[in-house]
C-alpha cells in the first residue's frame, strides 16, 4: 500500500494558466481540476505546500482553501489529539491528588498585625497540609492565645487555601495617642489664622506644603509648663490648582484598523502540545501576548498562550498651535477645575505658555481660598 502525503489547494483568479506554469517549474502538480471558469483545484507534495502558497500569492491569486491528506498529516493530527488527551488525563489525576492538600494560607482583616507573622505562626502549628487532618478550631484558639491584638478569629478551608479571617482589638483613644497636631492638607499660602487652642507653627504669609505641621497639640501654661491639648484652629490659605496641556504641531499616530489575527498554543510544562497559527499578512501591526490557565488548582496546569496581531495604520497630524490656541487653553482650564470643591469661589485664574521644539506646554492655574487644617 502506498501512502500519498499531499496537500489540496483551491485557488481563484484570472490568468491561472500562467501562474500554474510558473508554479510547475518549481513544484510538481497533481490532479488539476477546473471547478469554474476562474476557480481551480490541484494537489502538491505535502512537503512543498508552504512553498506553493508563497508562489501563488506572488502571482496575485486568491487561496480559497487548503487541506492535507496522507499518512504524515493523519499522524500529525492523531499525535496532537492523543497528546492533548493524555495531558488532560494526567492533569485530572494530579487534580484528584493535590486537591486534598492546602497549598496557600491567606490572612484577611489585618491592619496593625503583620500578615506574615500570622502565616508563619500557622505554618508552624499545622501538623500536616492534608486538608482532612487540619483542626481549624484548635488553630483559632492558638491564634487568640498568642496574639493580643486579635479580638476574634475564624479559620476555614476554601478550595486549596486556608483562610484566616480576624478582627483586631481596638484600643481606647488615650492609649493610642489622643493628642495629634493639625496637619496641612494642601500646598498653599496662609492668608488668615484663627487659633482656638494649641501652639502655632506658622504665620500669615507662610507658604506650606501638604503634610506640614500647622498647630502643635500643646500649650505653655502660666507656670511655664507644657500641657497637652486637642489643637483647634481655622487656618485659611490660597490654594493653587494647576493643570497642563501639551500640543505638538506635528506628530505621528499609530491607530488600529480593527482587523486582527489570533494565534494560540496549548502549553503543558512549558512545552507546546497544540498550535493554531495563521499567516500574518498585515504590513504593519502590533502584538499583545498573554497566558492563562485552562484549568485551575493544578500542580502542572494546562496553559493557553494567545498572541494577538493587530493591524495598524500610521497617521500623520499637522496642526499649527495658533489655529487651536484658544481650544487648548480651555482644555487646560477644564482640567484644573476638576480639583475644585463644589461651589468653591475662584479668586484668580492665569496661564502660561512655554514653547519647545515643536511642542507647546500650557500651564493653567486657578487660585481658591480654603481651610487647610484637618479640624
């Protein structure tokens, strides 16, 4: 029995005789058939089908379909199918075994307590990672006994994770430092101060930055002693809200046309066991690639690798700044207005324009007056 490993190609177009004659000089053609006036079908050796496609495209003909037959093609499909099936069976076996073990410990609800401390403690007190031998109630008791910051805790097994959900104990104000200074919430220049209680660290006319101390939480009493108090004050300041817009007289934009080609692979242990690849016929394109799990909670999971080719076109933009100057200034103003509070009064507005090589930068500033203390 003789196996013929061939590829059947169906083409469409005019002047097929000349194209096929050029092809026959390099590739043997078998079983040529005319389906219609401008549609033909023929076979070539399986080993030369890619070379055939390249020659046909050079001749300007459209390729309607491609199919393979013979021992090599059948063996390739069989290998891919059985390889995928074997991989799935292996993964199911791994899943059944490893699902009974805990592989991850998560801690929820921590602020003051370090999650790493809780995880280290849990690891040391777990006799086994086998889910059915873990005593969650006993672990809850040990956590409460060893961490004073925890007021309540629950331990649960979810999937292959051990979830430790805790509530931290709250401390009374006098224990965690009741007296705190007044801190500036914004950058600005101080215009007015009304001190009710505390010790000032600034004066009218000072320029402060966000985070600077405005009022200390103490006073000096009549005996010259420092006494802690809750600071209270109203401190008004001019605040500058600035936004910028850039304009280029000339720039090149890369824009996607909406056409794309997707190539995909199934990976097992980093090895490709199945591929679906298409020819990239875009002149210009950009790519995105990502890998995702086909199955979850597996020690050796299947992964799907996708590469997306997006066709792009290059667009040149030429727009002198003077033609859009007013529009760009308004855009910068609208960006600055975003920083204002509701119904806030604007004291002043101004803008500057800086020119660089082919680029204009508009800085728009809006000035308001607000209380910058946090009382």
